[in-house]
């Protein structure tokens, strides 16, 4: 007996599955055990190159020229993204066996990634618990309106949403604002309890301490001119990855009456089939449909899942080139059950 994946991939046909999403989720539990030696290797393979590249950028700044600093900023940003992905694994308890070890590594990495770990872990958990749920939008996701909601907005409301969804804001100024400024306060949880404030303020203190030490060691201007391009590039790449993981044409959104977690996890998350070097530097986060189906799987086992479950390879599969077309998809059409561009909203009244 086969199970139809209700939504086809961005360009491909429907995929026939031999088991339901819930059955697949249960079968993936055996992949959730972290391997200590492998985890330590992954941490070292991310942190050491990042440190070496930062030092190389400083030497280039002093002895060569700023053009080389900017050139080296690209791989350095890649390794910072990879460190964020390890922090992400900590939040899911998949780097070490104990929650304590995961949490303390996550908090330390949060100083480098400018992300308050405990606060982020809470909001990211809400994302996993409600991804694709029309009634739970607004926390840990990219704001998405339905066609009906967009049409019902005032002219100003539609303009504001268009500005928010513009690529220059969404992947340019927006990511910098989120990581550099928004993460400095527990936005959305100002009255959510001490953990959000403790997480945010302790991370801020750690960032200030590390930045002050680096400025003392290399100088204020060199530090800012070296680290700023790394942060800009890494934050933009991180937001782009998160965007394409759920913002593709045949993703899945449902109201409370129809939403089911296993189906939403599999149908609403993409398989971003990147070239091998990009898969490694992004810690295989592109295998996102598997990650949402079983979030405790360490990133280094996600590719093994695809080898062992070949039927999952073509579910919502999207190449790097195909993903560029996702930028124009901005509204969820509840009638056709797909993401559509603004033009699909049709003619709108302009009186309001």
C-alpha cells in the first residue's frame, strides 16, 4: 500500500511513499542517538577554520588590503553559519546525550552567532510545534498572509506587507536587524518570564566581553571592518536557508481542523538539494523535511536517512537554481493550496 504525498515538489510529480508520515517519523527514531566523537569532530571542524579565517582576515587587513578581507569574509561567514547549525542541533538535544551539555554549548555558540540560545530554543520549538499551522503564525517563521487576508487589508497594510516581503529587506537589511538588534531584547516575550531575559542579557554580556577583548587586541576599527562583513553575509545566508525551507510553491498550510504534525512536517518542509560543499557548510539543514519529521536527528545523520529511505529523496526536492524562483512567492492561496505571487491576488480596491 502506498501513501500519496498530497503536495508535489516545487517542479516535480507527486511522490509515492510506502508509509505514512507518522510511520516514517517513528522509523527515524533510531537515527536520533548522538555520537560523541563525531559531534566533537563536527564542532572542531567548524570552530577552528572560523578562528583561522578570522586571524587571516586580520593579517590581510594589516599587511595586504581590504579586498582580501572581503574575499575571506565569504568562507568565514560560511563557517559561522555552520556554527549556528550546531547551535541549532544543541537546541534539539542532538549534539550530546545530556541536555546540560547541549545547553551550555548552545549558550557559548550564541555569543558568536549573536543569538540568545535559551530564548531562541523556546521560539524555535514553537516553530516546530506549529509549522504550517495557519492559526499559529507569527513566532519563529517568515510572516505569510493568505490571499484573502492580503485582499482584506487596507492599502497601507498591503504596502507594508509588500515592503516586508521585498528581497532587499527580507535578505538584506532584515537579517542584520534581526541578529544585531532584535536579538538584544526578548522581542515578543518581554513578559514571558525570567528565562528569556536571562538568556538575552547574558548573551549580550558575553558578546560585549568578547567584542571588547577583540577590540583591545586588534583595534576598534579593524575589528568592526573585519567582523561586520562576516555578520552581514552569515545572517543573510541563514535567513535565506530558513526561507526556502518552508517558502516554496507546494508547501503546506492548514487550519486547526486539518493540521496534523507529521503531515505538516513532511509536506511543508523542503529538501534543498544543494551541491556537496554547500551541503557540508550548512550542516545538511537542507534535508529539512527529514529534520522536521524527526528533529532530534544529528545533522551528520540526515544524509544517511536519505540513503536508507530513498523514497524521501524526491519529496519537495528543490535545487539551488530552482530555489531562486521562491522569492516571488508571497501569499498562501487557500483555494489552490500553494504559495503564489502578489499578482495572484488580482485587482484590488484602493479606496481605503
